[in-house]
């Protein structure tokens, strides 16, 4: 499967990425970039971009890039953990994000995602750990016992 | 200031909490509970609730409860870090969350937030660290140098 | 294999646990407790117990308990991540630790470890994520490519 | 105060750094490097370098460098959190570590520490958050209420 372009991926965008307004810019094997216009709907009550937005953007970029790399082998990518540090608020303009791959093991991939403002000041840093699993396990990301439901 | 009720807080809801559809249930000094109906707009492409949603809900509960407790002293609450582990997917029904205060220091508060599904199975765990700062510092959560802009 | 007692495990103690002086107290399936006498050799330059000691104790307890539970099935336990928050210093007396299992999936276990002082005040909180892998993978905890060496 | 050299700092080494055998190599304002010979006493039972060692080394480097930078202003540096991901085991040779400063705010500094083996393969990644506080607060890193004892 040829890797889809950012444009193709944006056109197929749905779920939370669409709700937030995430726009992919470049989707490479070890780096992914994106941006998100700041608006009231992504803020917390004090008028700053909500911390969950930084976490969500990082999770999206790391998951997508890992998934694109492993799906051809019958695997899928499932988030294990997301650890975000908040350094500087953004109140207007655009939230930019760059995900960089730090490690690609057989079962675990690790990404760092830097979020920055229009002046290129780092505003949040996220470390995302993604599990690579056979695609049949997709509905049970933790490998836990199957749902009783 | 008397602590507002969950009902009053839900009525004033805006920003990301409103976009996601977060509903506060109980807002106490050391525990806060909330819920969020699962719908397509909060999922990732594979049909599971997006990891960023767990992080966002946890951040909202911990920040709100800390802020309510310190605002009367002229302080504000600003997120320092959010560390979420994903344990089990949710694909339908309701996402429930319970935030429990672990530590309330003079400058740092720590919360654990447990997200669970309709069968009370733990789906994600978040540790949120909140800084307590004088309210005048609100626009500079990290205490960094003032923006040049 | 019958689960060894804390006494048997302490007698077999070696490596970092021995260097630090860790003493196991109770080793159960979902809870493990231990203690560590505070001495100069485990402090940082300002005279407080070094942050790495809290991380190390938590890692030991979570890894040991997971390993004991899975080794009978031909599996091993390998640490994936360790996230410690420091809340209050300890300068003398004894460091106590209690590990509580939060999640035991097929491939991932999650533990919370609380470190506390002689007055039962919480001093550090650690979340430890342990991977469960077939024992033959032991030398490659991350599932990464085999060493070229 | 002129910044002491790595040699001077190694000569004054005590506490956990001495117990582990940490050797500082370069101590700069925004980067610090060090190394640690691998020996049985820093391993876990399976013969790999213990996860707590990576956390401890990272904590030492980040704390030291922050402290050196702020002590001249009457401040001190106290660890807030340490989040380590384990990527590849080390069983022999030397553990190398490089700490890089990501953020230096008025009250919070953030460092990334990369641990690698003799073949320069990344073995662990740690994010360390350090609080900068007036030196008189030294004994109460979390700003919590003073001990009743």
C-alpha cells in the first residue's frame, strides 16, 4: 500500500480529529507535522488552549504514523500511554505540532511531540508510547480478557 | 464564595468541555465525578474513544476542583502535566470518570483520574499535576519570561 | 511453583535491591510492601532521599510481583515505563512502599506504588507499566531488532 | 560563583551518585553528560541494568544542572517528576547519559535525558521536571504544610 498523502488523510478525517479541526501537513515515516487553528471551542475556562488538546493532537499524530507503518504487515497501532508537560499557554493564532519518532521496536514505538505557537515557542511536550499488535487484537488494546458484553 | 453546584457548573460550561459534552455529576473538595456520552465525534479512526478524550476529561476535572479550592485565596490553578495510561477501549455507552485528590501542597496538587465504562471496568488512568499560582500569573503558567509579542 | 515468601526473596536479594538495602515485607498477588532504611548513601546532595530511589523501589516491587505471577506460564516481566511524582522529602527514618496492582492484561500490567515516611505521609507516587512477554524474549524487552553485536 | 568543573563535581560526589558510581563528563548550561560502568550491583535479577538506575541518573543530571544555574540567585532545584521509558536493555559495558534542557521557566525546568549503550543505541528516555524554589523552601519541595514532627 502506498502511503497516503496528508491531503488524502485530511479528506478522510473524522472523529475527534475532525471535531478539533486538526490539519495534517506532512506525514513521513519518522516525522509528522500538523496544525490546529485556536478557537473558543478548544479552550479551557480561563481562555487558554485546553491541556487535553495538546494530548489529543500528540496521540493522533503518533498513532497515525505508527499505524501507517505497520498496517501493511497485518498489524495495528494502539496507544499505551500519553504523557504531556505544559510549558506555555496559547491563547490565539495556530497550534503547531511536530511528532518525531524516537524508537520503533517490534512491539512498542515511542514518539515525542512538540507543540509550539506562531512564534515557534514550545508550549507543550508529549511522549506517546504506541503498542504494535496483530490486527485481530484491535478491539482489545491491553490484551485484557474479552469483554463480557 | 460558596462552591457552585455541578448543575451550575454544567450550565456555565464552554470551550472544550462543551465541545466534548462533558457533564459534571458531583464536585467535592477531594473527589469529582463526571460522565461523557460516547459518540462518533470523540473517537479515533478505529472506532474507539480517542486517547486524547481521556486526557482531556482528567485535565478538566483536576483543574476545576483545584481552581475552586484556591480561587478564594487569590490563586489560580494551571496544569503542569498529564500522564494517561490506556488500559481498555470504550466503543459505546458512556465514559465515566472519577478524580481523586492525592496531594494538596502549597504550590502543587496531584490528582488521579480513573475512567471506566458502563460495566465499571477501568479503561484509562491519568495522573494530573496542577500548579497553584497567584492569579496575576495566570497568563504565564510556566512562570516563563513574558511573551515578546 | 509455590510463591516464595518475602523472607526467601530477601535472602536471594542481589543487584540494585541489595545495594539499596530494600527489604520485602509482604508479597501478595495484587499488593507488595517493602521498606528501606534511610542512610547517606541513598540521598542526593541536599540531604533528601534521592528521587531515583523512589523510582527504583517502585520498579522492583512491580516487576517482582508481575514476574512471580506470570513465570509459571513461561512468561517474563519487563519494565516499559516508570513515572514518579515527588511530593514530600524524606531525610531520616525509613522509606516505606506499598505497590498496588491496577490492571493485569494479557500483555501489560499497571501498578501504583506509594512511598511514605514513618508518619504515613505520602512522599512519592509511581506508576509502573510492565510488559508480559514470552520468556525467550527476555533479552529484548522492547521487542526491538536483535543486537548487531 | 564560577560553575564548577565536572572533575570538581566528581570529587565532591556523595550519596546515591557515589553508590552507583556515576561519573560526570561535561556540565554545561543546557547539556550535561555522564557515564556509569555496568556491574552486578546496578542490575535487576534477570541481569539487566535496573530501571531505577536510568531514572536515578536522569534525576541527578537534571537536578544538578538546574541547581548550578539557579543557586546564584538564592534559589534551589527540587525534582517534581521523573518519567522514564525503557527501550532496550544494557547488560554490560557502560551506560552513557546525555541530559538536554527543553525548557527553563521561572518556576519549572524540563529536561530530557537519553541513556545509551556502547553502540550508541538508545536504551531509556527520561523526562525530568524540576521546580525552582527560593532556597529557604528547600526542606519542603512540594510547598506542603510543614511537618508536624
